[in-house]
């Protein structure tokens, strides 16, 4: 899932300057799960803004998914008469809302953080950086791109100490130590003996915005 968190209210208020009628637009998918932009968070932010911005009008709507055209087209009606949309979707959703709902500026209420998982209640952690060529079969299911601070393909580096990463020895576990431990527990230490060649980063974002096309799914 995409993990996001709400921007500080003062940053959001600064984006409202000069606007009178604002639609808060939530999304029922990932940002609902990470408790950043679902209908409940839309209602909470709208209430907070009504208190601190009494001269403005705040409308509320939450669509199924902000990353899909048909749901954003439905949101057009809710946006009628508004002069600003405060998107509570991820960056992709907010950007797509700006494409589809023409003529109304869309601003982001969230900071989009990562692709990750709910590792325990109230805690979301990054697990994938969408590199375009997954290698989890070589690393015991643990992603070296996301879990190693340097995204090393062969690790650990000399900064790994006591299972912790040199970038923050208090809080950041060494991703490669985790990979070693996992492969050992799986009896696949042989995978550590192969040197991984440099990755083709053109399959990642470095090759420009990526598109996946499935002709069998096209209308
Ligand atoms: S190897 Fe690439 S696709 Fe696989 S989990 Fe890591 S970043 Fe994501
Ligand atoms: S200490 Fe571990 S996680 Fe940190 S950069 Fe080195 S290999 Fe990566």
C-alpha cells in the first residue's frame, strides 16, 4: 500500500489563502488504511479548519479511489462551486485529480511517504521502492533497495555494527543483516555467495515515468 501522513495544519492553511470554498477530497483505499485521508480524516480536518478559518466554507467528499478516472469524474459534482480542492489522496491521486477535475486548483493535504506495510497497529513501514525488477527471490523476501539505507545489492557495508545501520545506530536496523539472518534461517546462505551485478536502474524511476500496459485489460 501507499503510506502517507497529513501535513501540519499550518502548512495546509497557507495553501488555502485567497480561497473561499474548499472541497476536502478523501480516498477510500491506502490512505484510509494508514489513517491519513479516509472519510474519518476528511471529517476531522474539515472540523479543525472550520474552527480556525471561519470565513471559508469547507465541503467534504471521499471517493473510492483517487487514482482512477471514473471515481474522479464522480467527484466533479462535489467540487462544483468550489475554488480549491484539498486532496487527501496520495501524491498520485492528488495529481490525477488535478488532471481530471479541470479548472479547479488541487493542492495536497498529505505527504506521501512510501510503499509499505502495517507492521503493527499504528505503525507503517516502507518495504518496496518500486525498482521495476524485483529481486526478493534472491534476498529471502527482504528488499535491499528499501531496507538498506544505501540500497546496496551486495551487503552489508562496513558500517553495519551489532545489526544496526551506520546512518542511525539507535533506530535503523541494517537491512543486509536482516537479509543474512533470513537466508540463514531458510538454509539459503548459498545466495549470499553470488555477487549481484549493478542493477539496470532504467527499469526504476531513473528511466522516466513508468507505464504498465495490459492489452487484454484495455477497453
Ligand atoms: S526489489 Fe524492487 S520491486 Fe522488489 S521489493 Fe525491492 S524495490 Fe520493490
Ligand atoms: S549498515 Fe547495513 S543498512 Fe546501513 S548502509 Fe550498510 S549495509 Fe545498508
